[in-house]
C-alpha cells in the first residue's frame, strides 16, 4: 500500500471499531458516567492509571476533568489526578520494591472511600493496574476498566469493564480517549448543566 492507502485504511478500521463500541458498550459507558457523577457529587475524586500510552491517556483525561472538556460550559473543577505523574515516587518505589505495586501504593495512600479509580490497560493484564484495582476493593473505591480485546484479568476484577472490541493496540487506545471524553462530558452534563439527573434517566434507557 502507498501512504494514502495506509492513512485511509487506518482511519476506516479505527472508525469501524468505534461503531462496534457504540453498538455494544454504550449502555456500560452511560452507567460509568452516572456512577462517577454520583461519587463526584458526594465529594469523591477520580484517580487514573495505566502504562505507556495509557499513562499519557491517564494524564490527558485527568486534565479534562480538572480543567474542563467543553468550552461552552463553565464549571468548577472535578477533582482528578493521574497516578502516573510523580516520577520521584515512581522511580523510588519501583527501585526498592518493584514496579508492580506502584499504583497500589498510591491508591493506599491517596484513595478514600467514595473515590473512583479508572484503570487503563489495552490487554487487561497489566500487573500494576490489577493490584491497584484489588486494593480499591477494601476501600469502597469504584473501579472502572478501560480495556481491550477479551478484557483480560481486569474484566472480572473491576466494577465496570468498558472493553473495546479490538485486538489492535492503536485502535484500543484511540477508543479509550473517546470513551474518556464521553464519560467526562456525561459527568459535566449531569452535575453542571440544567439537565441534571434527568439526563441519565434518558441516557440509560437509550440502548441503540
């Protein structure tokens, strides 16, 4: 294929994954938006974690929550932080104890009952995300998994698995950002627009 064909093929296949996501996962995304909004309304914060591209996506989405997603809606900040940004902690802890427990340790220290953890893993098998999710169980922290493929081990561990129907890491990551933007928009609408709780009543009944 030449360059134009590669471009068109990638965009076409990525769009097809998102169409499949819309058909299969929209109700679960709506539920995630509702349950996150409920926790934020009660004073909970959102923590995000992942590795590599998912680490960057965690930071991207934390910024959307804390700043704002849409320029048309002025709102207060939504408390959110990416557990991937403190390089002093990450390097110190992983050097002394290993990388598998870095997010778990941060959840233990920073997480409170009523918070949310969004764990991002394209395979669903990232050890450090699995351990962070397991730590959340004992602390009444809602867990949402942005996953891909079969969902891996995390599909059975998180409260709300959002699984992108693809085995292609690029398309999974592109869809994870789309899901994150959508969830942020749902939370904004529920908490800071004039639609309020009625927004989710309509949203959760709509399954097409």
